[in-house]
């Protein structure tokens, strides 16, 4: 059964944050709240956890995984961003947007879209996630916690513990988390295309 961590949403306890990142470093799979909805998270190079995410969500090879990044300096290590795209992304981050961009060689091949060689990236506006990213020192490989056949993500940590506790290594609970995922903007062609409407205002990209 997954370990259950109760984290303060505005003042995340450093000791608890360190315990969660230790689970990630040990190869664990976690569920954690973001500024949109809950996500599944693992360390970037964790092949087994990637397979576990695919199994839980029943994902195919064309699914875009997301690298949850602390800031633009970190994001820039993993995706290729020209000046125009940089300015557009900078204007709405941190926030509830995921951007699909061409990946750099720093991204493991198995995370990439098989044809486009792209990956999702985002910078969250959430103190708990930022604390996790700062302590971990690298992006968290992530995927929206949306179960097969469900239209909305789970919103409460205890609910995730009851439903998926036997399939996860840790659940981070910092209170209610909304049911809606991020807005996804695909820049793989160099031009913005909104491919999913979510919590971020899509109007500036349409």
C-alpha cells in the first residue's frame, strides 16, 4: 500500500517533501497534486515507473508524457524553444498549461512521441510541486491522473489512496485538487495549436 503524505498547501514541510523525493529517487511512483489536477509522477529515467503509468492509464505509444519543470532554465535543457515560442510560453507560466515541443537529447527516447520526437513540458504554479522539484533537482516525469473510462480526474488524496494505493508507492495530499487538467498547446510545427482545453485560458493561443 502506498505511503500517505499530508502536505501543507502553502507551507510544505521540508521533512515531508524530502521523504516524497526519496520515494522518487528509490524508483517509486507517486500521485501528487498540481495547479490543475492530480498527476502521476516518477523520476525521469525510471523505465519501470513509466511502464506502470502506461498500465494504470492504459496509454498507447503515442501518448505525450510531461516533464514537470521548476523554471525556464530547467525547461530549456529538455526542449527546443525559439524566441517567439519562448515569449508566448513565458507570458503564461508558471500556470496550468502543457506545451508540446521538440525534445533535446537530454530526454530519454522512450518518453518521446515515436514520430514527432516531441515531449510535453510545463512549469506549475503550485507550492507543493515547486518544493518537490527544488528538492529533487530535476523534472518529474508526469502524466495526468485520469483513469480509463473516466472523464474527470480524481480530486482528493484519500480517494486516490483508496482507489490506487495498491498500485502506487506514495500519495501526496495537500487538500482538494480540481478535476480539470491543463490546457495543452502543441508547438511541434512551430505554430500554436490548442489540442486540449483545460484550466489555462486557451484564447491567447487560438
